[in-house]
């Protein structure tokens, strides 16, 4: 039990009786105070379009193709409205910082980025949104995408994205990685790529990314998302590349909520979970985060901006059941994404920004089990959301 004192947008004091003399006090007895959640991997430009898409076979490639037609019809206001709705819902559910991949390609051009940047500006009083220029259609496979990536970074995209495994062959994959690091260096941006989101254990662009990060000393500035093929790769490669990721300070964004439904579609009998090697990455000291990834789009029909729900589903997928495991699930939606995003002012500590929430539970384990929304959410020391749940039992 401790008091948390907020002064302006910062945490000023923490400790027993720290609130003595403070004129306005919120009694949180019996409740859990946590730093607000961080969603380190989401696609705000694609959210809420599911009902407008044709049905497909449920694979990654099927979803990408199904979205093409809808992406051609994007407008800035369309993307803005959908992204804003999801940012607002995420805040209600306790998330005040998000990192969003945004498609940059010759289909939608820069419309998705314009829309997400506009939504981020609309919501600047309740949340912070980082944007990633994401060439989902490839750089070599989609001539003109590289120039659009340059324009996106000039427009204000915060991070360089990539998807090397989507290129046609190994040489093109290596060139994709090289181009992304070149952009990152020229524009002084961090990198957050989709890497090896496939069931094929022979797809190994993660090592290309790790090798380039080590070669260029881009330590602590690279995130690799999904990394599904690592689960299907042989042990020798897995140990080697995980060691390289640890040495390069690469964060891994595992997104079990989406990959549980996308991967293993061709399997019969024993169906793969689709998640990366979370246990091995954790043991090696690699920073692993869990993201919402998708919300009611072509890839994932569910999702509601609740990182509490993401943590619960991810805990099932990664078999996180001990007390230490469950604490790790909390880190994967708080400190881990904050580390990947290099947030220097995040956490429940003196001097950190007062992004906080109050959960109606006595412990993190109970909060995860009960899945109740936060009673209150605070952004920069200001109350930005409240929730109440009433349940009456008539015996």
C-alpha cells in the first residue's frame, strides 16, 4: 500500500503517507493502480473494415488481398474516423500510448498515413500515437513504394517499417532490409518491421535484420513483429538468431491474438499456435511485447482495444501460468512496449509522466482473471476516461 502523488503531468511522490497535506485525494483502497497500458503494435488505418470485405480463407495473404479493394477507396476522413474511434476505445480500456503501423504503398499511397496522423492530432489530449511507415506490399514487389516511404517520413511518420519476407526471393529480402535501414539512418528513425509472419521455418529474414542491426550498431532501435516462422525453425538456427537479437537489443512484438487465427491454416490434426518462441526469447533476455495488432479487419474479426484482453489471450497461447509468468504478461503490455518505443518517461515511479489507471481488483492476477475495465484512466495527470460496471444477483 502506498500513496501516489501527482503534480501537473508528473508523478511527484510515492510512498506511505506521501499524500499528507494534498488537498484533493482519490481513495483507491482495495484497487490496483498501474501505469496506463501501451499498445506497441496496432494497425489503425485498417480497423473496423471487416464488414465491407469479401470473405477469404483466413490466411495472411488472403487478408492482404481482400483489403486491396477497400484500400483503394480509403479517404483521409474515412481513415481518420475509424482510427479515432479505436484510439478513443483504447483509452477507455486503459491504453494511452499506441504505436501504429500504417500502410504506405502504391495502392493507398499516403492517404492512410494522412488519416492516422489526423486522428492522432484529434486525440492528442487523451493519447500519444506513434506512426510507422509500413510497406505491406513490399519495396521491390511494389515499385514506387520506396519513394512513398521517403515522403511518409518527410510528412512526419515516426518509425521506419518493413516486411522483408514478402519479397520474391532471398536477394530481394536482403535488399528490402538494406533499404529500410538506409531510410532509418538518413531520417534518424527507429525501425519496426513485420518479420517472418509465416508458417515456413525456412523463411529467415529475422537473421538478416539482426545482422544489419549489429553491423550498423543500431542497438536498441529495432523491433521485429510476429516472427512466427521462428517457432517452426530448427533449434540451431533459433538459438543463433535469438542470441543475435539479444546482442542487437532487438525487441520482438509477439501478437498471439492475431496469429492464433491466421497461422496453421493448412495444418491438420496438430495445428500450430502461430506464436513465436516466447519462452526462448524471454530466457535469452530479449524484450518481448504483446500487441492488439488488428481490430475487426481482414486479418482479425475481433478485438476491442483492451490490452487486458490481449494479455489474457497471449497468456493462454504462451502458457503463462505461474506467478512469475503472469507478472511477465503485465510487463508485455506495459514496460516491454515502452522499452521498444524508447519511452523515457513511462512507469509508476517518481518523475515519470502521470499516465495511470485504477483497476477494480486487488492484484494484477485478479485484474487479468476478471477482465473488468479500469474505473479511471489518467493521461498526463488529467482524468480522461471512467468506466463503471454494475452486476446484480437475485438469489
